[in-house]
């Protein structure tokens, strides 16, 4: 019995003591870290408390996070944003309920009950943090997270610095709770937290990941955004979709556990796909325009004002006009470049690397119709070529390379070539996509579209592509203006009393050049001469001899003065060649100067910005027009009337079929290096320039009429289609203008015997008084060299025939002008 008893006792003791020791060790395993942490926390807290200052919290009610500066078009739509942190603010009470539930369930379920620090949450995470030797579970409340984001160094994440940061968060959180309501804290939190990819705040993140405002978030979408919060730099649903799907479902589970979702809602949300997409954007509209605005804002409001103040900038840009200008310029440059021929692939990849090779441009790929993409040729033979673009393959046949004037794809492309292609869409029911061989033009161009009466710049394009080259040729490039300068010579002449019906003698002449010698002998573009011509004909046909002679008669200094008043600030060389446009002019200045003509002689400085306001609507600046009288309204109308003839019968006749009144002038420079068309309708002035950045020929016979005018026409055609150009508008003659029908070649009053006639405009008192005659008709039928010799100059005392008594208006060339 004793033995049994003893054994029994041992057995009993053994059975009883082992569980006791196990419970003791388990309890100590949990209590020791807590005690150590508590003691360590007290000591550390006491040590760092003195070093933690919270006066910054006093200013939290005035805290303003960095905001997005927005550029608005004339209709109020945002077309460009500037920011360091993409942020859109939610007002108090605008944080959607589903987002509140996700935040509280996953990040701080006691938010509404604690005073900034959740002691129970801290105790739950302390043991894990101590056992790991670092902070793995933050136990931070929403208020602590907010305090850390607002006031503390975000790099303090490990070791002693991390513990100090945590204590500092606690101090700041308590202070925040004293100063702000729970609603204010939650709203501020929703606006400042980083959610990855440069997005700060849930509104910006919702639009970035789901293309919808936060107010429209579904439970699974709200859960995904909350799941990003712990590590926004690493936990991207775009880069780690499978991992983030698990994280999202954990948040949904917390929402279900807290009663924010029913079981049915929870199960439905779990079954939904991730939903976040990398949304590809096509080429931005108005990039050159926006860059001009950005430069001004930077110089006026500084870097902080531009990227953090949240300026609301209302600009003059008209989205429809800007899109028309951009599309037309790109179309025109491609057209001209294709005339020059196929230059070959832009790169080549070795055959062994084709399968795995990826082009950098595919990272931001957009296969919408009309987009330009880079493709990799994986096969090419006589019948077709196969092109890979990212994970898609396309086949090109003879039709897709037809512009190269070759029929066999193999003669254009070979395996491994990298080339540009344009995405097209077939007109079948499936809207099947295909590729057309493209070639990025080497040519550049510029377009400026002004509202003549106000100076508002409605469209501005500075080149083929802003990403290729940021240089803005519309506002920064000085380009030789060529014959588009001639209207300023005619304007100076009209100011001195000349009329469009006056005549000059178009024949070879020599003028004093820059070397002070009689060395300058201009020639007409056609290398032909016309003899007696009216000033109207001289401008309509862009006759160089007439332009130089007229400037010589008017006085070069008067031409320069007229041009300056019209708004041209470029250097104007005081030589005969100025009449032919040797001056280098910025396209925007050319547009403004022609707009002064269209605006009945009133020059209005062009501008980009209507007003700038703060986010709360306070106006920082408001545009006020700068205007001056550049020329008499009657002179402006005479110029307009003659420039309409350029379009109806002259070098701009390629526009004559358009059903809208147009006045304008082509411009072509030596060797066809610059091509212009500058013109206006009753409401808008439009400039198109085409050329190379480094001066060289565009191509043989690439005049303003051939290279620039088609682009100008395409923009106006789009305007007529869309209604922003009104075909019913007309140019209105000011008081003091009279009209007379004249014979077109002599400028004399038309009668029954006159041949071709036209309605000419005159300033009252300057209209012709003599009629056309049969004798004049015979003279005009003679070759140019016989016209002068037939009459010659009257000798001293010799009476001039009565029917040509205005022969003195026909400028001869004997005296060089």
C-alpha cells in the first residue's frame, strides 16, 4: 500500500505539476514582454518626452495640404494638372460611409471611443513587436497615423528611432484629439494619406485606380484602397494584383466581423475582381499651350505656388479648336514627310532577342484608333509583314505600306526592325484594328489661333510632339516670314494715300543693298515680269519687284513704323529686302499683327490666361486687355479687301472654295525653307508655319500655298463642321469707305468696253476718276518690255495722252525704284 500510495502520489504529483509549470511558463512568456515593454516604454517615454515638442499641432486647424493646380479651358473643363502630390480634397461629411467602415474595421475599430491612443490595441501588438525586436504591428490609431504623416519624419521606421517616433505619434495624437473633432480628424486623414503612384487622399486614389469619385466606391473598392495604406510604395494593386486581392479580402473580412457587411454582402464582395486598372491616357491636348501657362505661373507664383497652392487657372484655350489645330498640323506634317519618301526603320533588334524583347514605349501603350505606336517586325516577306506590339500581333500587306510607293513589305521592312505604325480601324461590324506603316516627320510646324477682337489665344501648337521636343515654335522660334510680310508694305502705302487700283511697273530693277552699292536685284518667284500691274495684283500674285518698289516709294522707315504699330517686335533690317520678308518673326507675333488688320486697325495683345483664383475662389489676377490703335480702320479695311483677293484669285486660291470670307497671305522663303499661311476670317486669325528647326529646304516648290495652306484649310473645315466658324459672318466696312467697279488690270473705272472687272474699295476721295479705254486695253496686251518702250517717259514739256494721264502712277525702273 505504501508503495502504491507513494507511486500514486508520484504519479499524481507528476500529473499535477507538469501542467502547472507549463501554464507558468506560458504566462511568463506573455507577461515578461509586456512588463519589459512597459518599463522600457516608461523609461524611454520619460527620456524622450522632453525632446518631443507639439507646438505644430496648434496650427493644425490652419493646415493646408499641397494641392493640385488645375488649368481650365474656356468651358471650365480641366485639361492639365500640376502637382507634387496628386490630391483632391473631400469636405467634412463627404467621406463616404463605405470608406469609413473599411477604415474603422481595418485600421482603428475603437476610433470613436479613444482619445487618440488605443491602449488595448497597444497591448495586443506589444508582445509581437518585442519578440521580433522591431515594430511589425503598429497599433497606431487613425489619429496617430495622421499625426505621424503631418508632423513627423517618415523615414524613422527601425530601431530606437522607430520607438521614439511611436511615442511622438502618441503625444501628437492626443493633442490632435483635443483640438479637432472626430469628423475633422477622419476628413483630414482621408485627404492626406499616401495611396501609391503619387496619389494622396482617397478621392484622387479612387479616380486613379477605378476612374470614379470616392462617393461611388463599392465595398470591395473601398477595402482595396484601405489595404494599400500600410505600405503604399510596395503594395500596389497594379503591380501585385494577386497579393492585393488577398489583402483586400482581409479588409472585407474585418468589415464583416465588425458588422459593417452582412454575410451576403461580404461573400458578394469577395467574389468581385480586383478592379484596379492602369488607365492609359492618349496624347494630352494642349501640352504646348499648357507649358506656356506653366512657365508664367512658375515665374509669378513660384515653385510652391505652382505645385502646392492649388491654383485654379482659367485659360483661353478652346478644346475643340485646339484639337482641330493639333490634328491638322500632325496630318500636314505627315503628308509632307511622306512626299519626301520612306527613310527606313528607326531601330533594329537582333533576331535571337526578338521573342523576349520589349520596347519602352509599350509601358504606356494606347491602341486607340489614330494613335502612333512603335512595333517590332517579327517576320516579313513579299506578301506581308507581321508586327508585334506588346502582346498583340498585326499583319501588314501592300495597302498598309502603299504611301512608300512600294508593294512588297519585304522591300520596306525586315525581321527585327522597329518602326512607327498608326492604329487604324476597319469599317466592319467588329471594328477590327489594323496597323498602317508610319514615319515620324522630321519636319516641324506651329499653329496659332487667335480671336481677333479680344486677343484670346484659342489654340496653340508648338510642334509635332511635345514629348519629342519641348521647344515651342509658336512662341519661341523666330522664323523668316517671307512674303507674308508684304501686307505691311501695302499698309504703309495705303496710309500715304495709295490705293489698290494704283499701278506699278513690274520689271527688272536694281536697288541699293546693305553694302550701300546698287547691288540688290530681286526677282519674282516665277522669274517672269508683268509690266503694268495694280497694287492689288502685285499683292495677289506676290510679285517681289512690286513689293520692293512700293517700299522704296513709301520709305523703308515708314514700313518699319507701320509694322511696329501692328505688333511686330522682331529686328527689321532697313534694306530693300525687308519687303520680301527677310525678317525673322515669331508666329504668335505674326498672328497678333494680322489680327490688328482683321480687328479694324486695333491691336490687342494676345493672352493665355483669363483669371487665376485660389481654391476658395479668391481672385489673384484677372485679365485686362491691352489695346492700341495700330492703323486707321479704313486702312485696315483696304488691306483686308486686298488680302481677300489673295484668297480669291492669288497665291491663296486653294481656300477660295471654302464658304466663309477669308483674307490672308502665303509666305515662302529662299530655298523653300519656311512656309507660311497667315490669314483671318471675320472672327479668327490663324497662322500656320512649317519648316525644319535647322534651316534647310522643305522640298522643291514647297511654297506656303503647298506646305502651310492645306493645314490652314483643314482647321477651318473642322471649324465649319463644328460650328465655331460661322460662314454667315462678313467683314464690315467702316465709315469712309466707298466702292467702285474697276477694270482689274489697269485699276481704271470700268465701263462697257472693260474686260475683267472687280469691285474695289477706296478711302473716300481717293477713288479713280478716269475710265478704262481701248487704248489702255491695247497697252496691257503688249509684253511687259514693250509697254514701257511704247510710251516711254514723257520728255520735258511733252503733253501726256489724256486717256493715260495717270501714267505717272506707273512706277518705272529707270531710277531703280
